[in-house]
């Protein structure tokens, strides 16, 4: 996991935790999240400008924040188990977009009445498609919290070895460059022209498919996976795989696999969040510090025609503790 715009993320925490708590005994508030959310909200990450806003909120409201953190799959497994109980000690939970399914949304109490009673100041500034994705049966069930938009990372040093000196600017160039950048270096290292995380995520793959004009869902939320654009995109990916342009373990590549391949020069281009730029250029772990650049992924359609920037998104969900069930 990486993060973007830490100051914005940190400021969102106090808004999501709810109203001022009673001023009597200190109230414990349990937060289920990825470790990055705690780090950012508490100002524990270098470069964070928001400070310890979570701590400031807790102090102002006589509360003690108990953070329960873990990796993506474990925390969502925990969330699923908490939602199946009659009561829960979790007060605030984070869920990534791919896990916010109708089954999960149906177990959450709608937020509309609570928001009407205690408005969230920045809610109107959040893009409508993000909120629409969190709406179940006409009711908002969670609040968008952060996103990590993908871009095209490219290795300038490897490009120079193959006589290329700029990033691809069109989809046709992206495909052309990916084929040209699939080669074996003088030291025997096999380079894949293009890689992406498809083993534990879907955002990078959808980013490439959207460059063809493909949409996974239409404006009404219905699956549109059989469109000519989607078929062309998938067919092109199949061709790239057969040609050896995509890494041969493409279907199982995880986040860590992509990072390792880019840092070691085993991939010339990668579709990955913009925030990965710092990781790819880290002098302590990358063989190409300062040589990995990132641009907007080229597309065959205009920005207006594209469905939306492809992002991995976290949603926050306040889980009210009750004597019966906090979930519907």
C-alpha cells in the first residue's frame, strides 16, 4: 500500500469519526484500518503535513483511539466477521472499493439521516461517482476517504538502451514501445515491456482496458464487459502475453512482484499508482534511482470520453456500538 496527499487524508479522519463525544469518562474508539491510515492520521510518515489530527481530535473529545491494523486481506476478513455479529467493538472501519460489495453494503446502517443531523463539511466536494459507488438501495453506506490514481511508470535508462528517449504519448505508441522494450539486456536480464498488478488487484488492468475505451459498468451500473472496446482491449492483452511482452507470470503478479521487477530492471514500463514513484526511485532498494519517471497512461479516447480515472479507493464507515445490532 502506498498513499497520496497525506494532509488531505489526515484531515478526513476527524470528520469521519463523528460528533463530539460526552465530556465525562474517556471514551474508547476502535478503528479498523490499514497501517497507512494510522500513520497518516497520526502524522507518523515523513512528508506528512497534517500533523497528528487523529490525536488532536481524540484529545478535544476526551477519547482514546485504539487502532487495529493489518494488511488488506486480513482487515477485510475481520470486517466481514464483525459485520456478522450482533454487536461489535469496532467504531470506525475502512473498506477498499473491491470489497464494498452489495452483500457488505446491505449489512451497514445507511448514513443519510446521520449526515443530515450532523453534516460533513467536505461531502459536496467529493466527486459524485465515488459516492454513487457507495450507495446501496438509494442510501449512502460509507464515505470516500482516499484514492491512489494509476499512471504509467517508465525506466529512462532501459529506454535509452533501446534507442527511445521519451514516454509513449498515444495508445499505439504504448503498444509499440512495449513490444520494443521486451528484450534481453547485455547482462542477461530479461526485460518485460509492460507489467501490472493483476494477482491481487484489478485497477491497473482496468486502466489499460479503459485506454481502449472499455467500460466495466455503464452509467446505470450494469456490466458492460462485452463491448467492442472491451473485447479489443482483452484481445490485445492476449496478443501481448503470447508475444512475451507481458511478464509470463502476469496473471499472478502481486504488488510486491511489480515493485521488485521495476526496481531490478526486469520491466521497462508498469501501470501502477503515481505514489509508487518514490518507491521505484528509492536509492536504498532500486537499481535505477532517479531513472523511473511516471506519466498519465496514454489512451485512444479523450479524457471526457473515459469513464473516470482508475483509482484504488478506500471508504470509511462509522460502526455505531449498540446493545442490539449496529448493522442493518
